[in-house]
């Protein structure tokens, strides 16, 4: 696989990251899951669905849930001075209570999370017989030395679950952008960061999202790259930035 077929660099403007906190054990979550899936076909945003584990006690253990994602949700909320977490909860940058059911409210949150990117990101995938080599680079262009953290999340798309207990018992649920692994946070202390990772191949439709956030949770930049795009040779140019705020 040619290197230039699997490398992306971020553009001049911030690509907002949308975080959905959800659970298969929550009866109000499937509409939010469907909403997220419906946005993917024609959007320049990056999306991640973090499945939390605190609904598992009512009888259905979400196979995608992880206590680290529940903790991330609490930390993201606490960073804003609030304390209440709930599902489904949608976050865009430092806005941790996005009214996703309202198109205008969601668009406003995305607009508020945009602007000129203070951080550049570069992400590349190189497939071999032993797995996938991932390279991530970040450059902080700010002169202030303000705190920034870089994360890398792996997701899978097109997942189905037949729920047999709990609030969604009997339902077949569809999920996209399901987070299955998170690396980081890495402090962007000296303006530059480089990381290399080796990950196993996965037959599922998967991808990676790299993102940088400040202490308030504001997204400084995000960059997504799917394995399908790499395999097809379409991952050559920077992430599209058309119509971004």
C-alpha cells in the first residue's frame, strides 16, 4: 500500500468533534444512535460514540461499554463546572449539553466549536501482514503554551446488537462510530508530538479519529481516517473543510 494513499493532514480550520455518550441499556438512546448514523453520509465533522457502563446493572451488559468512557464523560462535564451526566448526551467541544434533537441548536453548537485551528494534526496508516502501523503527529501553533491534550480513538461502524434484557429488551440496535479503543491523553507540552502504534487488523469497518482538546474540552482540531478510505486509495488529501465555521 502506498504511503500517500493512507495519510491525512488537517486543514486551516477546526473540524469539530461530536461525542455521543450512549448505552444499549438506555431506552432513550436508540433515537440518538440513529441520529448519529444519519449524519455520517454528508458531513465534514468527526463523530465518536462512547458507550458507558452505568446502565449495565439493570440487566443488559452493553458489549461496547467501558468504565473509562463513563469516566471520560464525567471528566468532560466536570471541566465545565457542572456535575450531571446522562444518556444520550451529545458534546461538541466545551458544550457538553448539546440539544441534538434540534437541527438549529446543533448547527449553532458546531459553529461555536469552529474557527481557525491552533493545532495541526497528521495521521497515517500503513497496512502489512502483521497488522497496521499508525503514525500520529501534532503541532501546537499557539505561542501561549496553554495546556492541550491529544487523543486517538479507534471506532467501528455498522454494528448490530440483539438486546435480550433491560429497557431495550427485544430490540435490534444499530451502531456506528462505536469507540473500541482510546489512546492518550498525551500532553502537547513542547508544541510537537509524535506517536507510533501497532494495531491488529479488524474485519469490521473501522477507522481512527485523532483530536486535540484544551482544559475546557474545546476541540483544537480533529482528524478522521477510515481504513476503507486507505484501502481504496482515497485517503490522500486533507480532511474536507467545506462549509465549516
